[in-house]
């Protein structure tokens, strides 16, 4: 059934956007860590240049404060980026299961009623979804390149893996409504991006 194909393409787009978000989060974290490292180097140079003018206790305290600030900054980056990745993982997982439940419900509806309106709509929407999917793949690749540049030469950005969640019996009404709203927002944004390009 074409709704199955449309759901597969839609899940691919969702996973691609999830990977793009993970790449941006990685760029944020790597960039933040680089800024902390540069701050630490500048601090050490300034402290080294002025050490002769400072009392021994003051220089020691300044070094301790600087190390504590750097440690807390890195921990903050780690916590916020880790939390953001967890949120992205959950959103992708929920959206994926929502799309599959909608496709399953559409199939059941057509089997019960004998009307193939939803299949026809899915077939009509499929070319647009495929175009959005290829655009999402390009955006994902560009975000991975950006994350690699931000991370620097010595750091390799791990490509986010696409995980297919196990299908379980969905709750129909709340998931279907949320997935429909999310899908229409994604389609509107993708159409705006395609028109802008």
C-alpha cells in the first residue's frame, strides 16, 4: 500500500531532521569546549605575563578559580548538550511511532471500508515527500560538515545512527493528532525551504 511507502519516506525525513539536530548539538558542544580551551590558554598567558607582579597566594587563587570556571563550563556544556540530545531522541522516537500508527490505522480503515481515498492521497503526496527527503538528507550532510568544522581537525564527528523503533500497539487518537500536526508543520517548512532555494 502506498501509505506504507509514504510512512517510510516520512520516517526517513524525521530521522534525518533528528540527525541534523544532533549534529547541531554536537557543533554547539564542540564549539563551547573550544571557547573554554581558548579562554584557558589566554588566562594562562595573562597570568604568566603578570605573575611577577602578583603575590604567590593571589596567583595560586587565580589559577584555582580559573580551573574551577573551566571545569564548570565544560560540565554545563556536557549536561545541556546531553539533555538536548535526549530530547531529540525522544521526539524522533515519538514522531516515528506516530507516523507508523497513522499508516497502520489508514490501512485498517481502507480494509474495513473498502474505500481507497487515503491510498490515493498518499500516492499523490509521495513525490513531494521524496523531494523533502532528499532535501533533508542534504541538510543533514551540511550539518555534519559544519559540526566537523566546529569540532576542529583532531575531532571526528560521529555520524548519528538512524534507529528504527520497534512497533508496538499505538494509542490512536492522541498520537495521530500530534503526528498529523507535526507532519503538516514539517511539510510547510520544507515547502518554504524548497521555494527559497
